[in-house]
């Protein structure tokens, strides 16, 4: 940590107040150490607890790549680390947050995991990667839990050391398919021509089948393309064919969804009846604003998400962290599902550490707490989270998926608004998926 942090004059919540430990430095030593922060290993602003009690974690995500980027996730993790240390640490222990650029690359993802091992991280928290097969074996060998990944890959829902906080792409697409079964004629899915993309069609189709609808047309597209003219034409042709019912196109291309929609907007003139639908992560309010708002191609689109809409008061604690520690950091968008997932993942970490009391905090003890029946509450942003060795969806190869709830949104007058109250549980729909 560089520079001195001003200690805030704040009454700490009871859960954050922890008595000084036997190994803590006396007040005089702390004062002397303030001028030599790096030498003493004390996190400024943290009272109680010595340097050797520091909890080290890592958050990674791709940044500045030609495909999907999530810079807000590591940026928020750093802000959370500053905030929690300014408020006494986690149960009196300083938190050290390491970040790593995953680069959307298997080699870089594996390198991030090796660094987490080398730095004795007790967990990897709130991270994004399509390369679970590259980093999870390294974390598993070291016994490091992976808490709150973005839910992109099958590995995240099978690894015994993965603790997902949402239903990932499986839940989003199953929920979207069930909605579109009642609202659309022919459906075309536009997805990346990648291993992660290969898992998307059966998930959307499970929702469509639950509503008695035919499977979606599966249209593969280059993940990092700069134009999707041909793909947009094929998608529109598929969605416009049929009995005259209003067809739907579902782009699921992550950050490249906006690029696809530029091509789609131009090609749509010949098929104005076709509407769009997608999942959170492929579109958010920033994307809606940039694409023309109420006059843009998303108007009327259904969007499934994992959490309540960004304006919901349940996000206020997260927004307070951003205001206090990252005001003006344009990498952090409180409406971004990656930032929201990182907040929830650190909520899990915090409750796991607090459950240990005066015990040692290591990767093994954090894992034991999570495996021991710990129930994590998230302020109703998700259901109460609890991970078992084999959960309900183990029968379809997703034993770690414990939260299959989704929320339904619709774009009205250019704004992403709730289309239904509360959560919809798509567990039964997923159980029918042919994965």
C-alpha cells in the first residue's frame, strides 16, 4: 500500500469491531510505524491486528483486449479493499487485494492463478474468465477457493473449490428461453464460436422447450469481429420465417453485442417486425443509451439478469463503497453485472472470514467454512447462499450451481426496467437441459 490513508471518523458496525490481539503493536509502535508503512507491514486505517494477520485475496478479469473486457471488477475489488481497511478490516484483519489482467487468454489466466498461489492468497474473489480449465486445476492443487466467478464456463459449476453466487449463463439463457417461448415466433441465437459459446444453445433451448417452442437457430460468430453484417442478415432471415408471428433475435456476444447491433440496425430495415432479446452482461443501461435509447434497436427487448435492477435500494451499500473509495473512476459502473457480482463475492468472503472468529484465516479454513454449511446472506440481492457437495442440479452436471434465480427486465422508453417482481427460479427448466 502506498501513501497514508486518513482514518475515517465512523462508528463501526458491531461485526467490524474486533478486540486487539495478543500480537498487536502498542500505540507507540503504531505511531512510529505510520511513517514507515511498508517496513512494518501495517495497513493504515486498520486498528487491531498485526501485519501477519493480513488476508490476501486476488481478483482477475480481462482488460484492454479485442473481446470482452471487465476492468470494473478488479477496480471495484481494490476500492472494496480500501473501504474495508478504512473501516477496521474484516473482523479486525487487514485485507490485501491483488489484481491480475486475465487478458482473455488461457496462458495469462493460468499465470494469474500461479501468482495467487505464490502470494498465499486465501481465495480468488469476484473474477471473470472464460478459461476455467486453465486456472481451476492450479487453484484446486493449492486448495484455493474460487468465490463468485462470473459463471461463464461449465468448470465453474463443477469444481469442488468453486463457489458461484449466481446461475451464470445457464440460468440467464434458460430464463430468457422460457420468456421468449410465449412472446416470439422463430428465435435465432447469435453466439461466439468458442468453447464457452458452444454451451449456450442447449440452455436457451431448455427454456424454449419448457414453453412448447421449437429450438432456436444456432448462429456462430467470430468473438472479436469488427462487423457482423452477414450474421445479422442470417439471423433476421431465420427470425422472419414462419407463420407471421413476430420473431426474435438473441445476441449473446458479451462486449461485442454492441458491434453486432450496429450491423443488425442497418439490416433490420427489411424486417422491422423482428425484435431482440438478450441477457444482462451483453447489454446494460450504458449500452442502451449509446445505441439510441428509445429509438434504438433494443426498445421492447426482454433482458434476463441475475440481480435486481441497478436502481434498486438493495444496491445502496455497494454504491456507498464506490462513492467513498472510487468516486470518478469510470471503470466502475454500479449497473455492471461484473461489478455487482464482485460486491456479492466479497460479501461471501467477509462472512466466511467472520465465521472463523479468532481462528486462523487460510485457504483451507475459508474453504472449510464454506463447505461446512455456512449460510451467506446478501441483503436480498440473491437468495441465501449455501454450497453443498452435490446440489439439486448435479444430475445435469452442474453440482455447484446453487442459485438458479433470475430477474426479468424489459427496455421501455430506452430504460431497463423490471418486467416482473422478484426472482424466477429456473431450476426445473435447467433440469431438462440437454447439456
